[in-house]
């Protein structure tokens, strides 16, 4: 199948969502040489999953055991 004409940049991968998983995937793919476009609709992607990050460091959230 022929590739459609495009005036924009070419990417190997487009990732929708720049939170923890999307950012990690983008970094790993880019380190392997992929041309990555990372898209995020929010101006602060940390705001959505910010409550998860302390758990990754073994910290406790207030009100949890």
C-alpha cells in the first residue's frame, strides 16, 4: 500500500497520554531510535496520576495503611 503524502513530520510511533506509562514508553522507544510523538491534552499530565507517584517510592498517602 503506498504511503499517503504528508507535509508534516514522520513518526514511527505516536503515543497518546504523557502520564507515567506514556512518558516511560516514549523514552524507551526514543532510546532505541524510534521517532516518537508524545501527545497530552492536559497542560499538567502529573495532575491526573500524581497520587500514584508516592506509592512508587514506597511512601504512604494520607489516610492509607
